[in-house]
C-alpha cells in the first residue's frame, strides 16, 4: 500500500488504500456509537421524566374536569348537562395550551364564563317553564363581559391560569428541547481533518498488525477535543439550561402550582354561581336593558348525564398526594440532572477515560508507535 493517505509508516504495512478508506468509515461510526452510548443515560433521564410529567398533567386536567362537572351535578342538577359541555370544552383548551398549542389563557377562560352565563341565566337567575331561545342566549353570551354577572371571578381565574399553566407548559417544552439538543449532538458531522485524526488514532495501528493497542490518554484527549470543539461551545449554554430548569421547577410550586390552581377551579366556579344568584334581581334589570325580555322556546334540559363514578376511584387516590408526589418527582429529577451539568464540557475526558484510551501503565499507541 504505497498510496496510503493517513496510515503511512516506516515499517511494512498490511493496509491497502481500499482498507484505509473502510477504516476511515469505521472510525467515524465508532465515535458516533460511543457518543450515543455516553449520552444514552442522560437522554433516558429527560425523556422518561418528560413522559411522566405529561401524564401527571393529563391526570390533573381529568381530575379538575371531574370536580367541576360533579359540582354542577350535585348543586345545580337542572343545568348540569348543558354546563358539563362547556366544562369539557374549557378543560380541552387547558390541555391544548399546556401541550403547546397557541391558545390564550385569557381567551379560553373568558369563553368559558361567556358560554356559562346564558345557562346560569336560564336556570338560576330567571328560570321559567321553557328555555330561552338560541338568539337570546347569544345576546347574553356577548353581553356577559359588560354585565359582569360573576363579579371579578373570571379575572381572578385568568390570573391564576396564566401564572400556573405557563411555567408548566414551558417546563415540558424545555424538557423536549433538551432531548432535541442531545439528538443533534449525537449525530455530529465530522470535518475531514477530524476524520483523518480518528483514523490515525484508532485504526492505523492495525496496518502494522497492532490490533490490540489502544491510544495513549493524552493523544486520545487531543484528538477527541479537536473533533468535539463545537460541542465544547454547547457547554456554557447547557449549564445555563440546567440552571433555568432548576429555577422553573421552583416556580411550579406553591399557591400558583398547577395542581393547586386546577384542582381548585371548581370552587372558583361555585363562587361565581353564588355571586350570580345573589345579584339575580340587578342582573335581570341589566339583561332586560341590553337584550330585552327573554324569548323562550319549549324546555328540553336533560338532567345530569355525567358519570361521576367512572374515573373517580383512581383519580381520588391520585389527588390525595399528587401535589407532594409531583413536587418530589421534580426535585429528584433536577438533582439527577445536576450531575450532568458538565456533560458537554467533560465529554472528551469521559470518552477517552471510559472507552477509547488505554488504561494507565499499559502499552499504548501515540500515533506513530506503541510506547509505554
């Protein structure tokens, strides 16, 4: 093999140009494999927790929806069937927002109270032997924000939802971003110079029959650091990312925690309904001014169609210690993630120390020869 490009040597060689090219491909595949192996535990840690947190959020939404529908079934049975439809729509919006769809919390909270007002008017404020017409219900829906039948409770709900849902949504998105970063860095594109350096380090000794020799540690570090120079730049950002996740995790606790806000939403709705009932006479007057006297149609309100027992057993058990479990899970995850703070900065040392280089005291390959 007189035409070798990289594995040239003074000694006789058993490589041809074709073999050298194959070794070149193998060297790149090897390093790719080692990179993926080294990041596997980190990737698994993040993806496992992302899935667990998403599942927790889904469970919380179902539980909060059940609580709210149960409130109508128990206390306002005549309007439960109509109200439950709006409750379902509301919690669908909560889920869409949490899992990344571009909807506004203010918009969907307002929409919920807008659609609830005609139902409350029909059954609580001005119940009659027949239902209000669809056109009249639409007039009430549009007028809700001017009439303010629920006082400042919608505003309170908007504040609570915004403060609790946004950090949770950001937390989930951040975890998915972490997985994306690792997937990207797992599939590095190596420069020509790096590919040649990897070939010299890993396979050139084979051309001299030295198939068992591993590179010397210092030589390995120089080569791998050169190849991973771009990843070293990720280091600073990765440390910042983990610190931001820590801060975000802290923001998910306390009075604005998603568990607290979602699981107490039904009590806000209860207060809103009580307020509308107390202010009934004044509200009647305001409605008559804006929408005129009620236009009615034959009554067709069914009773409560919500199946309270369907999920409640499993959900009740979940809710009892959900807040504590969720907080502990977050703490545990962050403390495990902290161990990977220097992951990108120390990658070359990790790869050479654990996988690629010869152990201390053993003969090793220095790029030219095997030395002690």
